[in-house]
C-alpha cells in the first residue's frame, strides 16, 4: 500500500468514527463484552429477541420525538398521548369485542394525530414555546386519560385474544411488533431524507431565518412535526396496551425521558438541524441493552432512571463539545 493510499485509508477510518452512529456501535460492542462474559445467555437468540421487542415501541416514539427536536423543539407530552390512546383502544376493545384488532392501530394513529395537531397549532400559530406547550398538554392529556377511564383499568381478561396477540403474531420468524417498528424506521428515514418537507424540517431547525428567506413555511413545518409525533405516539399507545395486555392510567409515565435519551444518544442536536433516523434507532438499541443488562449485573431496575438521566447528560455534553469544535473549525476555515 502506497503512502497516499495509507493516508486515504486513515482519513476514511477517521471520518467513519467521527460519525455518532459508528461510535455508538463500537460502544455497544465494548459494553457487550463484559456483560456476555458474566452472562453468556445475554446474547442468546431468545434474549436478543426480548431486547428488540422491548425497544420496538420506544423506537417508534423516539422517532416522533426526533422530528420535533430536529425542528429545534421538544415534545414532553409523548407519555400522556400514549396513555390516552392506549386507554381509548383498550376500552374500545373491551366494549366492542367484534371490532377488528388491526383497526385499533388506525384508531390509535388518528387519536394521536389529533392530539399532536393541538400541540402543533399552539406552537405554530399560538407562538407558545414547545416546552411550555407540551408541559401543559402533558398534564391535560394525562388528566383526560383519568376522565376517560373514570380511574379504572382495562385488564387482560377484559380484552380479546386477537388484540392481545396482535403484536406477538410472527411473520418470517419476526413479531408483527418488530415489523411495524422496522416499517416506521424505513418510512420515516425516506421522509426525512428524500421529501421536501423532510428537508424543510432540517432547514428550520438548522437556520430558521435562512429557511424563511428561501420560502419555507415555518408554521406549517412545526405543525407537521407535532402531528408526526402524535401520530407515532398514538400507534405506540395502541401497541402498548396490546403488548402488555392492560390499559392503566399511569402507563408510559416518564417515557418522554427515554425518547429524548434515545435521540440524544443517536446524535440528534438539541439545537436542531442535525441528526438521523438510523442514529435514533441505535440510541434506542443502546438503551434497550442497558436496561436489559442491569439485572444481569445484579443492579436493581430502579437504577434505570439514574442510568437514563446520566446517559442524557453525558450525551448532551458530548454533543455540545462536538458542535463547538465544528463551529470553531468552520470559523477557522472562513478566516483562512
């Protein structure tokens, strides 16, 4: 290998590991080594399948959160939207057993989209900051869940076998729940990269002033991202109730932290305009492995909240350092 080829190879490797996705994959591998040594069954097909199924609902919600963060916003109401849609789907299934189970997913999508649209209208046209808007609707939607259920639960014996079994149906050895998550990943990846609206979301998050000058409608984009978040949370709510065979008023409490953690871990910039669906999926997988590994190393599951909070802080710090270095390098290039 010539000197020039050697330099090109080194530069390619350097660029590869400069990407958050590659770094996260390497970190996952390094983390799996001691865990597997301590408990070889951790990477057994059965446990891997459990981890993937556990992360399926989270990745759907995290992708919705991704679009909001990408536009330089945040959605704190995701857990409450999941709770309300999950409760609504559970109660419909209880009251109308003949209602087809797959259609309950569409019901969840529709309800979630409406709830997301309310967030979007308040942010886009009411000019209320996203964090304030969704902090308010987080409580409103959770209260609506209690009002809808009148404080009661829908338990497994009150649901139909077809609804409870829907996420567990296997196709080509993979559960329907995982197929749905994969479909969401593929579809949203295409939307974010290859559609005009997807590019506009990046533009609004990266530089809203410049985006307006080239004709991007900021209000429409912000409405779209909140509808997308609500839509995916609605789907997650319907799947949550079916997978866990219960609809409780407290379901998905604190789930917004996990969704944000998955995004930040995946390299999504909190200042907007930077990030990718694949990174969010990897961030979700990382969280799934961490949460599943805690019992293996004999740590209480109560440590999950501590771990998630620590992960968010560390990842945010790394993102901030990387952003500062990129900005410094860009300024140096312009001066040069």
